[in-house]
C-alpha cells in the first residue's frame, strides 16, 4: 500500500467536505430565505437543542478520531486511520447540516454559526501523513 496515495485520497475527501459546507452556505444566500426576528418558544428550544448537539458532535469527533488513531497503531491497520477521519468529518458535517436546518426550517438569523463550527472542526482535522505511516510500519522492537 502506498502511503502517499492514501494520504492524497484523504486530503481529497477532506477538501470535498469543506467545499460542501461552503456550498450549503452559498445555497442559504442564494435561496433568499425568510429571516424571522423571533421564534416561537418551541422553535427557540429546538434551536438551542440543535446548537448544543452540534457542539457536542464536534467535540466527540475529536475524541473518536483519537481512539481510532490509537487503535490503528496498536492493530497496524491503516483502514482505521481513514475510518477515524471520515467519522470525525461526518460528525462535523452534521453540525453544518444543523445550521442549514436552522436556516430553512426556523429562519434563524445566526444559522451560519453552526456551519462555521462544522467547517472549523473539519478544517482543524486535516489528514496527517504521520498517522498513516504510524499504522503502516510495525515497531521493530516488538519482533
């Protein structure tokens, strides 16, 4: 298995997910949705719940990715590196989708915060080549 090929494919996925969040934001601008000045109490609670859930998902994405990376080194399984990154990115993408939902379902004016949170979460988790290398080469001291 070529480490560089795996790394490049992960970078491509990373970039595609970041680009999708940008497209979500562009869609909200182009669609000219109706911003409501105030939400009903039930909508306000849903917005608070979605925002809290989005923040939790972004935090959990970092924790799960680290668990997958540790396991990939222990088991010498490169597939776990990619799985960990993809899972982390998907959780951050969910945050952006919650922002998209807040925009179109509730007309919430600060929907972009969740999109930004998701983009930052994905942006910070740029795929590192070191993680692939660590899962590829066995420690010679263990033999």
